[in-house]
C-alpha cells in the first residue's frame, strides 16, 4: 500500500510540473519502477519570497538549490514554482518549492547537516518571508 501511495505521489508531482520546473533524479541512484524507494522519506520545502527580492537574487537561489542534488543521500529531487492549477483546494500561494526524496529518516538527518545544505540556508535565508516544511514517511 505504501508503495502504491509513493507511486501516486510521484505521479502527482510529475503531473503538476510546468515550464521552468526542474524534475529529475539524483545521480546518486539509478531510478525507475524497479528501483523506486519502497518507503521514501519525502522532505518538502515551500518558500514565499519577500517583495523586494530581485530577479537576479532569485536566479542565484534557483541555481544554488540545484547543488542540493550533489548531496549523496538525495535520491530524487524536484524543484519548481506553483503549477497553474485552478482549484480552490490547491495551495498555490508559495513562490517556489523543493521536494527531496531520501531513503529514510537517517538520510534526511544527514542532509540537514550537509555543508551544501547549510551553505544554501546561510546564503539565502534573507530572501524569504515565510517557509513551510512538510516531511512524509
């Protein structure tokens, strides 16, 4: 049942992507239906940027989020802006999202301490006025 839910979630993430979104698998794992993580730990981060943030600052932030793929414990990662869906129940007020799949909670915890992740936070924390994180296991 958990595998079915994970595949459903994956399908929803892929279906909700739009132009400008980055959907790819980390080079740290061969990924396909036969190698999908059975119970991935999914870390989702949603950003609301401050009004005075410039286009140039956002471009650097987007480029720096791509460096997270280099972290060994990252198995799959998706980034992008809110999809242009138009249903009242869908949360679309965020500006950007980063969704990361890990093998387990221990991998997530290692990611939190990784220098690449810490550098991203230190460099860009002043850009957002709100951040929301959800974790699914």
